[in-house]
């Protein structure tokens, strides 16, 4: 596992507008630099799908060199404009 991990929340445009090509270029550069660990989540919009499509496009879907961290079994419920409950059940 690489010492650095690339967080993929930005793939959902939460920090600005990234195109698919931008995401592809970012993943490609990360791999060139030896970064093989990627963090994503269903809460990051389309991040998981985009990351998966890029890994497949690069022919790395069966590579044991890639590690992906994600989050599962968390459900959030918005109580009002300032309170959200997250369940780990």
C-alpha cells in the first residue's frame, strides 16, 4: 500500500468543477507518482463510480496494486437545517 492516499471526494465536484477527463488525469498522475491507495464513499456523490470507471479504463480492475477505501452501512437522516443523525447500524 502506498504511503499516500488520494481522496476522491473532489470527483463529486464538492470543491469545484472536475470533468471526467480531469479525474482521469488526476488518477493517472497519482499512479505515476506511486500513489495506489484511493479513498472514496457513497457520500461523495458519483466518486465511487467515476473511480471504478477510470480503474477499468486503465485496465487495472484486476490489479492487486490498487487499494480502495470506502465507507459502508452509514445512513444519515437530516433532522433540520443544522442537525444530521448518522447511523452505523
